[in-house]
């Protein structure tokens, strides 16, 4: 079963079994503008929920990516490093940042589903 | 995702966003911040082009007390930047301070030279010069453009955030000999890029005759415009002072040319950074002298001999003996942008300076920056490091501008 959840920091996580694919939302890429630089975590790193797991920068601003869940980084999307503009063109598809082996399922309950995330962004 | 925007001092100081989450300086958070602004008592000024910006998709943000377009919906910072270097960009810079300085008893340049180190008295009518207002310690109160109109009149353009401070300082310093007349009723439009001359000539045929750093007055629809060949992008271009009642119509007319597009403050900043031009409040401030700022050339030869400007003691000593720190260009070795506030260190990790402006240079397709370093590390080509997110990253002290300037010199 696959499921997509969202953080209030504008990361999404697509969950399949115990692996989550993490990126930034379409709302986030629109707000950032033209992305010119992406920094990814390293495979094998373990991150905490809310811990820094990368950087995304547009011409004018730098933002840190915070992991929506705790776990071990098992795969990174190296293509983003050479073509960061993908974050603007396909943020919730090809431009995922990393895959994480989810350490603790219970953390998922604090994330939002698509409807709740939309209500959240509409309120901003 | 949370945004680090410590590098945007000016914007930050004007905001009181209560939002925990902050997305992009020029992102949607501005809607949030605007709400916060409205809830405060702060009322943002609007330029005569405000409605035009909104109608044409300008993303409006508070800047220096004005509600200004940071980018436009159809292009965004990156495309706006590249368009300016390839064709022509139109910038609303009406927030800047325009004023006339008139001598009560002759040439106001004699009085102005007490507080600026440039050679102003020798300016011929129509000539303009970049200079700096100095305090008694040689610190830079503001940088500004001075244009001579005639024997008794100078036209000044100062930074938006410094207007009141500058005008007060001028009044206090040389108010007995001069009369200062701010002109808040005028808009200021910059048209920049290789197609600027062609676009402006269609409306003002004589404008193409101007050379870099000269100006003239002309009429448009019965109103007087002040036109200079100057700008803040490193490109050929013009700055045009227009009465507020004519500004929108004049701008619309320029925008009928397909080569001309509206450009926001975001690209204005990346364009000036690539051109190696200083931004007041970031690269220059009252604790920094022109010598430290690597702007020795603003201290004119005659003025060095006369030593009769504010802060001359300090500046002459620095010219003779050097300074502890200097402003330099910086090229980060990798792809990571290095922004204002980033600490610079030597190979041993010892702090040697700080970045004062930095980001991604779209025309360089690479990060570019400027900052202050200890004099021992200021030579072009010196390998230094920046402390970025706890890691030492190599960078190189580099000559500025980072792009080829395209001024119309003759």
C-alpha cells in the first residue's frame, strides 16, 4: 500500500512498505522560485524526524530540508545535483531528494494527508 | 523546509512575521508577511508604478518602506536576470531619493565637497559621478550619484533606505550654503541591457547620443524628464526621472517594445552582484571607509592633495598605510551559493572575514559573492575557505566584475 503524507515544513513523503521517498511540495517550489542548488544527505546517514537532511537554494534564498521521519538514508537522487531545476518542473515526481528506511511508524501520525496539507497551505 | 534568510537584513528588519515556517525570501511567505505588515501600523509607500506592477503580475514585498515588486509571475528572478543581459529590463527604482542641491551663493559643489571625497566642482553640465557621503571618521553614510545641471544646481540620487538620514546630514553639514530640495513627486525608471538604447530612442530620439555617466533633460508629452546613461547592472542603459503623473504612461509605452520586460528587485540584486557593485547596508556602512571598501578611486586626486573632506585624516592615513580589511570578490569553488553573513576562514579554520553579498549568478552560472577579508588574504587568486553549514568549503579571492561590463563609453 502506498500513501503520501506532508509536513508543515513542506516536505512530502511517499510511503511504500517501510521505505519513504522524500521531496519538497509543489507549493514549496513555487514559493522558492528557480532552484539553482541542491544538497543531499549521504547514503547510510541516519536522520531524526525534524533533523536536517539537505539544502535547497533558489537564486535568492537558502532553505534546509528537514526529514519528515526518522530513519536511515538508503538512496539519494544524484540527478538533482546536476539539474536542480527539476525541483521546479517535477517536484513531486522526478525531483525526489532521498529515500529513507522508516525507523518508527508511529511518527507518521503527526504528518498531514493531502487534504489536510492543502487546507494548511490555503491558510497561509 | 525552512528558510535561512539571515542574509536579508533589510527585509528582515521590516518584518514581524509570526509564522514559524518561513518559505523563501521572495516566496509565498510574503503574502504572510504582508498580512503581518497590514496588522502592524506600518504603512508601506507605493511608487507611481505600483498599480502597473500589480496588474502585470508583480509579486509585491516590503522593501525600504515601499511595497515593491521582487519578481513577476511570467518570468521569475532567473529569467528576468538573463533577459536583462540579453535584451532590455525595466526597473522601477522610484523608491530611491531624488533631490536638487542648489547653491545659495554660487556652486553647491564647493559645499558638497566638504562631505564627499569626489571631484564635484569640476563636473561639467550633464556629467554625473558616483560618490559617497562620509562621516567624520571616514565611514560611508551612503553612496550616491551626483549630476551637474548647471553652475548652481546639482541633482542627487541616494538610496531609498537612507533618504531621510542623508537629507538630514546634508542639511546639517552644508545647509547654510545650499538649499536641498527633495523631489518625492518624481518616479525613477531604469532601462538596462543591450537593447535599452534602441528601445528608449523610439520615445526619446536624443537619448542614444548620451555616453556613460552623462545626462540631459528632455520633454515627453509636455513633461520634463531627466535622462542619464547609467545603471546598476553592468549593462549599457539609462535611468529616467519622470514626473509621477506621467510615469505609468511612459512605462507602458516602453513595454510595448517586445525587447523590454519588467524586472523585479530580485534580479536587480543578482545583476548588480555580478557587476561587482556595492549594496549599501550590506557591502557598505557607516563603519566602513572607501579605502576598506576597495573604492579608493572615489577619493579624487585633487581631494587627496586638499585633504578637506569629512574623515580625510582617517582616509589619508589608510591610503598611505593600508587597512586591516578589504572588500574583495569571491568565487566559491563548488556550486553551493554562499550568502551574506557566511564566515570566511583560512586553511587552519581561523576567521579572516565575512561575506557581505552573495548568491547564485545566473549569467556566471555559478555562485558569486563579495565580502571583507583581512588584508593578508585580499590578493586576487588567494585560496580561502567559507564556513558553510559547519563545513569548510574552498573559495578563491577574485577580481570583480564577474561579468563583462557593457558600458557605452564613447
